[in-house]
């Protein structure tokens, strides 16, 4: 009888079992890392919106603060020269349109800016996970004081006054 070359069924099953164990350990860590990256990206985008709002308000003092789309420009369109109050081109069009295609979010978060008060003297910028516990765990907001605040449950932070009552990001 000749000795056969190759792997036995038991050896192959052991290798498959080891691969499955490694995957079971690695995949949850990968998903947590992705959510952390999405949250970091959304905080950075909120800070970008804060900077753009200050620039917009100082560039157009009679207009006040602006809604999200007015801070950027329409997807696929060139910036007007000179910029206008409707398209100031202060932020990238993907963020200004809340994703590409428009309205689909950016890095797992949905962004919005609401202006309020006579003469648009207040704004609140919000970032909410598209799917809580999958694309992010926390939601974020900021108002004209430029402090990024967080809501731990991932739900929408609410209007201006509600955002003001939330904890700052690093507390």
C-alpha cells in the first residue's frame, strides 16, 4: 500500500476552526474601529461647519449665519466667482449636501444646520449616526459658541437650547 500525500479531513477542519476563531475575534474590533473613525470624522466635520459659520457671518454680516448648503455649493457645480450668500464655497460640497448623492450622509453620519433668531443670529449644527450602534454610537452638535457637544444615545440632539444643555465632547 502506498502512502497518500495531502491533508486529512481532520487537519482541514482544524484549520477552518482556527480561521473562524480568529475572524470572530477580529471582526467586532474592526467594526468598533470603524465606528470610532466615523465619530472622529463627524466631530471634525462639525468643527469645519463651526469655522465656516464664523467666516460666513463675518463675510455677510447682514445675512447672519447660514444653512448647510449655503456654506458650500451644489454637488458637481463650480463655485461662483465671487461667492454668494447662497453658495459661499466655505466647505466641501459633499459635506454641504450631506453626502454624495445628496442627503445620504457622510462617513456614516447625517449632517444638518438650522439657523434661528431674528437676522439668523443663532445656528445649531448636528451630526447624527445613520444607524445607531452600526455607523456610530453618539450624536454631536454645536452652536455659535463653537463648543462641540455630545449626546450618548445617538439620537438627534435637538434644537439650539437643547444642544446648549448637553455635555461638551471631552467631559
